[in-house]
């Protein structure tokens, strides 16, 4: 009587798989596919495949910083859709004071520049500690709420006049 233990069945299955792979590899059919599935002996991927991925919306070429912008480059994030995120958490902290009027003036300058540069979507990340800056953003400059999380809100504005907002 044949031995039907799980170990024996595993052994037969592995032998069948090995034989099948050997036939396919030996015949040249699918051999390139087999090479793509290879890994190092320790199970890790080759170095070329282990490189960190970019964010999907990160542009290939980040535009040069416009010196006329009233916000530092460190507070801006550009995306592949020609949009800009202004992250106020990277500029202002709890000890920094900026009035709504000062921020409104800076935002007006930035929006004029971004319109000339043909930017599309603009996002503002405003922390709760600077909530007084929401009013000039929404009332004077036409931003609207996109979402909020504990500690901050995101406002958006679509700049192109000849197309509907995609935000």
C-alpha cells in the first residue's frame, strides 16, 4: 500500500513542479519569464528592484523656485498635474504670528504668479493654530474646503478659467 502521508504528497507535488519547470525552461518556452522571477539565494530582490519608488504624483522635473513668491520653496510641493500645495505647517509655528491681512496679501501675490505660470490646482494646508488664516483664503481668494484632519484643514482652488475644476 502506498504511503499517503502529507510529507509524501508534498514530495510528489514538488517533484512534479520541478519537472514541469525544467521542461518549460529547457524548451525555451517562458524561460524569460522565469528569469524575471529570480531572486538572490537569501530571498531578497536584486538591488535595481529595491530602489525606493517616487510618489505617483511627484513631477519628474521640479520647477525652479520663483524668487517673487512670498513663500519659501520648502513650504511648496509640486505635482505632475501642474498643481502646488502650500504647507503652512512648514513655515509658521505656534510662536510665529501672522495676521490674516498679511497672509491674504502674500496669498494674492502667490496666486498671481501661479496663474501666470499656468498652475492648475492649488492646495493650502492650514494647521489649527493658524485657523484665523482660513477666512482670507476662502472669502477673498475663492478657496474651498477639501477635507480636514485632526490638527489641520486642506483648502483648494482651481486656477484655470477655461476648464472645470478637477479638485
